[in-house]
C-alpha cells in the first residue's frame, strides 16, 4: 500500500487530507496526519477575542471533526524528517511515506527580542500579542478594562502571520476606544519595519489615508531590536525609539524546529519551497503548504487554501507519472476589518498588487475590492461558517487558486 503522510492539521494540512481522500482509493492509498495538538484553531478569530466579539470557545473545535473517514490521525510530535530514506521520526514512532506534505505552520518566538526573553501571555504585563489563543485571551483581560493611554502596535519583523491583521487591529482599536468613550485619551501608533502601512503601493495609499483619517500615527522603517518593559520603551536597530503604555506586537515568527534540525529550512524554520509547484526545493515527493513555506507571499489562511488545491493536483499528476504544474501564483485574498461594521478586501499575487473591482464574481461582487463597505465586513464575519463547514472539509468553492484579472481595474492616474 502506498502512503501519504501530512505533518500538521491546520487549514492547509486538513484541506489536503480531505481532497486527497476523495481522489485516492483507500484500498491502495493510506493517508496519515501527524499533529501534536487535538484542537483546531480558527486563527482569523483571534483578532476579535481582545475586543470581546469572539470567545476562545468560538475559535476552536476538535481536529478529528474535520479529518475524513479513512485518514489516520496520530497524536505525536515530529522530531526529524529524513527525505532520503522517506521517513518521519516522531517522539512515539517512525513513519515511512511515498509522498510527504509539510504543514508545520509557524510559531511565536518572543525570546528573539532582547528584553522579551521571559515573556509569557499575562494580562498584568504591558507587552502583548494575540497570535496564539492564550495570548489573545490574556489581551482580552487587559482590554476589558481599557481606559486609554499610548498604545503601540509593532511589526517585529517579516514575515509574520497574515500581514493585514496588524492593520485590522489598529483600526478596530480606534473603534473600540470610541465605543468606550476614551478615544480622546488614547494615542495609537503603528510601527513597522516596512516603508508603508502595507507592502503594496495601491493598498498602502488607501489604508494609509484611512489611518490618517482615524488619527493613527504610522512610523515606518523601524527595526525592533529591544524592549524595556519597565520603562515602556522600544528601540530600533537604526537608532530610533518609541514609548508606550501598552505594546502589542506580532513578535518574531519562526517555523518548526524540526525543519531546521532536518536541514530543510531557510534558517528561520521555513521549508525551502518552489514558488510555483510548492515542492520542497531539494527533495522529491515533498510538498509544503501554508505558513511552513518560504514562498514570498502572505502567511494567510486563503494562501493555505489556494496552495492546498495546487498541491493535491500536483501529487495526483506525479502519481500518474506526469510532471507537476507550476500553478501557484502567490494568490492571496484578505478581508481587512476597519471598525464600525466595515471592512476592505484585497486580492493579489506575486506580480499584481491589490486592484479595485468586484469579487468573487467580476462586475457583480458582492464584495468591493480595495474599497470599504458593510458587505465586506459581513463577508468576513460569515467566513467563519464557511471555514468550518466548507473550506476544511475540502468542498469546492467558487474561488480559483490562481488570481484572475477579470473585474479588476487599474486606478486612474491624475496628470497635472
């Protein structure tokens, strides 16, 4: 019997398992998922926990609910991958494979920052993140009694989970402070190592203008080097500094430790991955999905979904003796909540930045690309149901893995 092993059961790994199980005969193909955690987390929901919109319970369900019949689920921790022997070594056992999918995700590494070596999620502290369930809950306890002050959101370094989430947080903080009646007592500063509030020019212009209108200061080219939690000061490697009463950070993000131990990584724990086929660069019959890749696009859930579609197609091609297709174009689709029941929506890939238009149906929508609308917000909120009921089970959705230019337009440039 041939074997496919999937390391990780987040969005990418779970979608791959569901789609492969539908395509391959259980009598001929054994599919196994290995993961160290029993619970599946709806990570887009973590953003809403600090503001009391979602609870921890809203954002997690048992992983076994989404693993299809005929797929083995093994609760174990991966220690090493031997790509030459096609073998995975875990704490409790060893597993051989014919094809391997690495879906190991990424993790918070606060200890990479001087001054945060002993950091843990604690509502009593003045430094927080919300990129884990525990840290989102701790920040909720802090925000529940928010009374104003200097709040800094810092992107510690690139890459990190879902680049638009920091922008969502500062926009929602503006709304939250107004709802509490403390906006006049609240100073909000967004500090980033990038040259703008976002990494793509058109979106940067739109979102940067929105930040100005909301009274949010944006500080660019700030490369975090250290944090003094007692003084409430953060330092940049280039010499600048910023004070804060409350610091919220992406923290440095790293991939799985076993990726580096297996000499498959880029130095940060992300697997060296072909940008278009999503194969591991140096080894045959290994594919990489989601945050585990080092491809130059967003570490967002939509990317994991699009990548999973390409990976399944390519594995089936290889099984049939065909060459894999270079089908992934860096496609990413992201809602950006802006507060007051509104949101933006952007759709882009490696070569094309977010453009105005309608999505997912050209000319019809119902969602507005780059523009802000109420329907975009409700699209974001409805996505949780789509995620649990359609996306994870591997159902077909009207969302193509490759980005389309249909319905998109380049903004007009005014000539003086």
